[in-house]
């Protein structure tokens, strides 16, 4: 039986800022079949692995305080949110890995964390990795990428995390080889300016069947994630679309590493650390009041998509304000109020349940709005073209 040491029990925010994640490039190039929360929990757990002294039982220990800090959670529902996040991870999270072999490609589907243990009387969370994922986390003599967990901490979109890791994989090779004689200047430039086909980028981000129109794909998979990467990591990224004939064939990124990013990042975190728990709760109350007063909240109530328990749940209203209302803003701007009313009525009539019979209202409303906006803009553009 594994013994939890005092070091494993403790949580130090400064130590979290210095922690790195190391993963094999095959894992970084794989398809993450999960949403952002399970992926971020996985990344945080990986940052606990000492590759020089890997855990014999494939087990690492986090604290709940560490998880709450990592996700910047301070509300009264944080324990139930934690439980839901863990359940989502074990029900939906897996990697599809494609490895190149001499005879062709080998495909693997791996559930990375099959076992998690915690209780309601202390702060410890035990995370046991699958034996099948461990080679991608500890056998890292070559073809691996390392990055700061603090950069992942600031990313709140799934595609931002996936794209950031892929960009790190390329730029780290530039840093590794820039002062060595075994790479040409052209190769070094390619590491700083990596190119990927649209087909491969869709495969990497698991968007082969969504955002089928290029301008929607550009917005949700490129523009929004790159904006978040530029604001929250040590990279400044731009990109160019490369055409083949009349179609966009590939994307070329241009990566610049910020000077003194760590110093700036620590300053930002120091300011956040100075906020007391009471101040955070007070700010959440203000944001909650603003969100409740948002006209979209009343529209959802009138459309029978929100009920009294939802309105009373601060976390639900804040998440609506952050992840759904910006899409509604754009929908109204592009298509008008009537289109939003029509959309909400359709959603109400066609609402389906998620796992265990519980409706994940936030996710459902966000995905429904994104798909509706995408399809209506496509029709609008086709009519203009006609």
C-alpha cells in the first residue's frame, strides 16, 4: 500500500508555478477525446511525475486545494464541481494515439486515468495513471516536449490547450537545436514557423465533423485560442493561411517567445494572490448580480430553459455569462433578436439529456448556440454569394 508523505500532502503555490509537464510527442500529437476540464486535470497530474524517479505504482497525489487553485475555484459549490469534473474525466476522457511504424501506422485508444480516490475528511486526492499511458510520460529520452504547467493554468479553451502543446513541441526543437551544428538555418526557421495542413489540424483538434465552414473553423479553432495563448502563455503567435488553388490547404504559425515572461507572470500571480477569499467572493457576488440582470437570463427563463434552482446557483449563472452569453451577443449582432428567440424555442423543444439523465445545461446551450450561429452564417454567406 502506498504511503502518503507530508511532502505529498502539502501544497505550495510557488512550487506549482515552477512545475513542468513532460510528454512524449506521440501523445501531444494524439487526439484528446475529452473537454477542457479532464484535459487540464490530466496535465496537472502529469506535472507531479518526477521522470527521474517515476512512481512505482503509477500513482501521484494532489490536494483539493491545489486543484481549486489551478482552476481558480473559490465558490461554495467547489466540492460538487470537483466531483463532477472527476466523473466526467473517467467517463469520457481518452486519447487516440497514432504511432508511425515500419509497416505503417499503429493506433491506440487509452483511458489515461482509470482510478481516482478521495474522501470528505481530508485534502488528499490519489490519482493512478493507466500502465498504458505511462510510457508516454516517463520514457522520455528522445522525442518529448516540456512546458510550464502555469501556462496551461491560464488556458480555458480546449483548442487553446491542444494548440499550445503542439506549438511547444515545435518551438522546443528550435531552442534545443539553435546552438548545435546538426540543423540548418532553414530547419530552425521551420521549427519557429511550423506548418500543418488543415486536414491534420482538424484531426488534431477533433473538429473533422464540426465548424465545416472555414471562417467558423478559423474563429473557434484558430483566432480565439491564439488570442488566449498570447494573453496567458510565454508565446506570441500569429499565423498565415496557405492556399492550394482556391482552397485553404494549410496553416503556418509564427512563434515568438516573450522576453521576461516568467517575471511578468509571477507579478500577475502575486496580484491575484493578494486577493483574500472574502474579496474573491465579493467579486463573484457582483459578477453574479450583473449576470442575473443580463437580458439573456430573462430570455432563457421565458423560454423555460432556466428555472429557479439554476438562478439560485451562482456557479451556473457565472458560467453562462462567461461561455454562453458572448455567443448570444454575436448571434444577435449578426442575425438579430428574432433569430435568438427562434433558436431558444428550438432548443427548448429539442432538449436532450446528457449522461445519467442529468442535463448539462451550460454545455448544451453553448454547443447549440455555436452550431446554430455557424449554420445560419453559412446560409447568410451563401445567399450573399448567390
